[in-house]
C-alpha cells in the first residue's frame, strides 16, 4: 500500500509549511488598506442628569 510510505507525503507537508511560513506572511504584511482607520475622540461627552417628573 503506497499511502503507508511516509517519504513523499512528509516532504510535501514540510515544503507546503515552508511556503506557508515564509512566502505568504510577507505577502499579507505588504497589503495596504484603502482606508486607514481613524482614531476616535478620546474625550467623553459631558452628560447632564435627566430631570424627569415621576408623578
């Protein structure tokens, strides 16, 4: 049964992981977003108490 021979399958596994860990991350990190995220305003708005007549 040829599928029990680990030599070709192990080499394919190692080479595919080498590609995944070397080539693909560099391509993903070079990606530029079209719209850069803007920083939100850090100051909180001033809230006033709500005066509601509870009758």
